[in-house]
């Protein structure tokens, strides 16, 4: 992350993990989690990276690579997008939006560099330039009942519809869902925005945002889950991340066949566990001893104690799930989108 931005956050009492550099909290991890359940919080989204695509062929190129319909992405809208392997497995997921003729792609920071390099391999003769904005543009997450007032304090607009995007004074605000918004702005402007937003929003660490991700069933692909899932396994098509009416893209045949043949046996579930778990952990069921029945995607401490997570789980065995092995601790699984 940008060293100037980290230094500013540390001056605001942010605490970072010494090994991973993850933003843990602002001095009261438990209090921040409790605040997120009813009050308004603002979280530096340092776990996300940002890629910019420019050039006269940028739209066509991204449309040919991603699962979503980039051709019809208007300037006042954002969309979820996935990038798959030839076998239909998601190697990255994005929140994509357009500013003028630029396309911005927010993704897991631990995938940003490798994803950008691999995308560049497919540019060939297309007039497309890919650049990292991870250090020059900062992203914040805002959630809670006073989020519109906090944005007003910072002279920023507040979109009202899910995945609507508005821009003002060099900053973009995207409404992710009913309660959450993403703010992206140049690093040089973020200190002033932070001071204004925190008049009504409490600063909080990344575990709080991950807990909110779990509540919102937001399936972010990270390095730990790269190439683990066909989009439908993570219910990605249910949040608008897959278009079944567009042309070819890597893995399109697999994704389409999976959809039309109805052969998806794994889906997105919320887990609750008293034991610590992490993204990429395997899940097992005594009812299916021959292979794992799922994989953990996103994990956060729970305000009620223990942990909550999103995981892709084989639906037939979701009623009897163990963590790590057949003899591991029991975790409770509830379908995000019950059929």
C-alpha cells in the first residue's frame, strides 16, 4: 500500500499486523465489530488493488476477457466481473466501473500484480494499456445508517441504487448494496476526505469489512481461492457477475454448459464456527468421506463471538460439515440463496 497513506492511518491510531501488513483495527477490535452491527463505520480497503485499462480498444478487450457485459457498462454504473481460466475457474473477481473512457477494476490486492501481467499477455495488438493504480488511488468502505450524512460532510454524492456509481471532485462513490458504499479517490485527497468522513463514521479495521462481506454474501476471489470455483459455485451469476447473452470469453463454454445443464452441486454458504478458520481451508463431511465437500472463501471474527465465513459447499452435505478433516470441529452452514 502507499507508504504515505499508511503513515497517515498510523497517525490516526491504525494498527497493522507486523507480518502481513494487514490493517487490524484502530485500537478497539471488539468495539469496531459491535459498531458495524448498528452504527456507521469507515474502513480503509487496503486488501483491494486497482487496475486501470485505457485505450481505444479497452472496452472490447475487457468484454472479450470477462464474464460480464462490459460493452453495455454505462458511466454511472458499476458491475461485478470475473476472469476465468479456459476450464471456467475464476482466477480473479472485480468490481468494474468506467470514468470517461477509463475502466477501473478493483480486485483482491494479492492478485493484482499477477492478474495485470497475465491480462497484458492477451492484449497482443489491441490498443489497450493496463496500469496499476493501487498506490495512487485509495479506496474506503463506508457502511451504516449515517453513511449518506458522512458523504455529505465530505461533499460527496450518495448513489441510491445498488451498483450505481457517481463521481465528484475526482472521487467516485459506488453503492455496493443496501448499506455499503465504496469510495475511490486520489491518495493526495484522501487525508482530507478521511477527516470529514470520520465526523460521523467510526474508523474500523479490515476484519470489520470482511464481516460485512460475509453478511452481504460478497464472493471475493483471493490468492487462497484462485482457480477453485466456476462462477456459479460462488453464486456469482446471482449478483450480476455473469452475462449469458454475450460473446466468447475464456471459460465461456464451461460456464454456459454449467448453467444450462443445471449441474451445479456446490453453492455459496455462510458458516459459523467457534474455531479459527481461514480462506482456502478445506471442508469435509462424514457423509462424503472420499473427498472434501467445500472450500472457505472469506473469514471474519463475529460480533457474537467465534467466526463467520463464506464458503462454497456441496449442497447435499451442508448439514454435516467439519473443518480441515473428517474428524475436525463441526461448523454450521446455511445457504445464502436457499433453493
